[in-house]
C-alpha cells in the first residue's frame, strides 16, 4: 500500500530528524510505503500547484491532505483554504485515489509568541474556525479524516507552539494508524 502526504511543515515534521516524523513512524509500524511532501511555509495554493504532479508520478492508493495554517497566517480566508482542499480532493477522485483529510493541530502560543507578526488571539480564533470548517467539509463529503485538533497537549509541541515535537509525532502516528487500519485493513 502506498500513501502520499501533501501538506506544510506540520505534515513535514518540521524541526525533527526524518526518522522521528509521524509519517516515518506510520510507515514502519504498518509496513507501508509513505512519501512525505510537506513543505515548510507552504499554503494550500502552493499545494494545489504540486498536487497533480505528485499523484501522477507516485500513483498512490491513498493521499493525505492537510494545510491551511500558513494560509491563515497570511490572512487568507477559510473559504479559499477549503476551496483549495476541494480542488485537491477532486483531482484525487478523478484519478481513482482515495483521500484522507487532516485537521491541523491546535496552536499553543508561548508567552512571547509572535507568529508571523500577527495577533495571536486572532490567529487562534481563525484556526479554530478552520478546524470547524474542515470537520464540516469532512462530514458532508463523508471522506476519511485524521483529526489532530485534539489529543495533543502543550508539552507535545516545540517551543513555537505550532509544530509537534517527537512525542507529538508519536501521537500523530497513532491517530493515523487507527484511520489507515479502518480504511485499508
């Protein structure tokens, strides 16, 4: 079984050795092929630009899609994020590839947080709104999903409060394993 993962730095496992990333843990635990196409700083628009090539070159059975955190930090709307994610799901469906939508983790700002020089309270509110919109989309679309918006606590993140640390990666892998087992095995 082959799973391709499209996303940003949260999908990528920012700041960690590749062996500690959730996608590597998932691959070794289930003995499946997992490719990680998470790019730090990427927006869902950037993902759309890379998506078709990734699918056609890798021809996976499943594709994981998660993004939007960077879009929010750049002031882009929830509607645009959802539209870009829908575009990717349509491309996957057209190619006969089953997709799994990821709901991004919560942000735990430190006392001196200054994420992308935006208002932290506003960012947290917008992230909660995006999480809700994604869950709504998942329910309407009735697609598989991995919800990282719960289960990760402050101690599961790097100092920046947005990128999961090694223990957070383990939790992400465990959540992913549950979903993959449900849909594949």
